[in-house]
């Protein structure tokens, strides 16, 4: 995978951090392909942007503050697809409650589209 593609993928993850912090649903949705699949921890998969919209809107109505930090561990790519192994720290502040911190690891599949790299 070339350096420019790695940088573009890292940029998408940085935008995800910003859009979660600013609770920008439209910005977040723009980072995903139309047929994206998202699998939240311990839940059924969500398919497509309409499902993602509902999840983001629910998150933003529940939490008044959301801070996401990601660290890319590795990127493996071939052609127009890439798998990104990352570590996260997610701090959530629910309305009228103390903030909680969640740590984890995951893999995001990216797809190169006519609009650039997107989470798929």
C-alpha cells in the first residue's frame, strides 16, 4: 500500500474523531460507503447508512460529550481494499452522569471509491 493511501485512511479516522466530538451526523455518514456494515460490540450488525444514521443520532442524544482516540497498529491493503487494525479509547459523558472510559481494539475495512477511501 502506498504512502498516500495510508495517509488518506489515517485522515478518515481523524475526521471520525472530529465528527464524533462535534456530533456531526452528516460528516460521519460521509466517511462510510452506502452499503457499509457496522458491528457494535455485543449487538447485531447494522447495514447501510440509514441504520448508521439512527445509531449516531441515538448516541448523540444520549451523550453530551464523546471523545474518541485511535491509534493505528497496522494497515494491510490490496488494490481498492484495506484492513486497518486499531486501538481505541472512547470517553463518554452521559447527560447528568459521570464520564466513562472504554478501551478496545478493532478492525475497519476500507474501500477506495471515486470519492476516496471510506469505511466499508
